[in-house]
C-alpha cells in the first residue's frame, strides 16, 4: 500500500498557499451548477443568504444527486497535477487553504479532493483548510475576509507570530479578487482553464522553501519575509506582466499597485464570483 504520509521540511520558510476553487480547481462553477439543479438558479447574489436555510435543506436531501452533477465537471490541469501540487506544498512545510465564495464548499470540497483530485482523506484533513462561505457583501466583496481567516489558520498551524502578505500565495480566476490581492501585496496568481497556474504554484513552493540560503543573516527577518522577497524577485518578475488591460493574459501581477477603477472593473449581475 502506498505511503500517504508527508515528510515535512522543517528547515523551510513558512508560507500559506490559498487556492480558489471554482475556476481554479475545476472548470465551471459548482455552486451555480448545484443551485440550478436544486431549482434556485433564479436567485440573485444578494438573495442567497436570505434563502440559505431553504437551499441547504434542499441540498442535504439531494446531496448525492448534486454530487453526480459535480462529478461531470472537469478538473483543471493534467491528470495528477493538483494532487502533486497539494502534496508538494505540504512536503515543503507550507500551510494551504481553499478560499471560496461557495455555500456548499465545507461539505463538497473534501469529497472533490478525495474522489476527483485523488488525495488521501487523512491528507486532506491534516493539510488543507476549507474556508468557504458567501460573504454578506455578495458580489461586491473580494477575498479579504477569506484570506484573513487563512492567515490566522496558517499562523496557528505553522507556529508563527507574524505572517506578512508577502508570504501568502493566492490563486484565483476572478479578476477582481486577483487585482485587489495584488493591491494588498499578496503574491497573486491568475488561474486559467488550461491549468498553467498549477506548475507555477509548485515552483513558488520550492522557491519559498529555502530563501535564507541565498541572503545574509542580517538581511533576513525572523519570519523570512525579507529573505523571501530577495529570493523570489527574479522568479516573480519572469512571470509578471505589466498591470494594464492589454496584458491581462498574464498569470501574475507585478509588484506595483494596480488601480482597479482605472482597469474598468465591472460588477457582474449574477452570483458568479467564486
């Protein structure tokens, strides 16, 4: 039987990898698909929380039917890509969380990770925190609250007193979430349906792992943030497009602040933020 244990590199600099789910792990939107199957597809985003008890009651009654709907959706990336990425992050000593605007995520995502991604159930429970809820602000919100909760989890798990945004690698397919994370100085990656973000996540995990070897001790802070900035500079720039509408095909944001209003971000009319 294959050994499912993960040997953690205790000498590594610690970071937290925060992954969106819909559009990052899977092509499509699992929440929308389930809502439509249950007959709630007509609800506007601002009506979700008001109808949450009714929705969740229907979901519990038809949980297996909803799972069959989700099973038909496509996992992003080549077979085994996400499994390798999740396991490498844990092996490199980092924390990781799924951060999603999905009311079904707490129940749905662990099963998806086990049956569709191929991760062991014990690994999921030990190494992947699920932070999934629909925010009160609805589609106006970004992932700030989710990321704050992920940082609290990561500090507790990794035994850190401080975790700067430079040690948070956040992946999301939604432009608003992505750009606002750039503004907040998170290391933001743009997820795409071709899965190019997955090997990049693994590359960052490796790069964060031993940055202290590349700088003098006096240039390193106790939490590793200065070491990380020095060691990742070249890697980050090699993948970073200029923050302009013409360069929106890039996977990462530059270190410069991005003006969301200047980029002309639009508010969507349906609950499609994931």
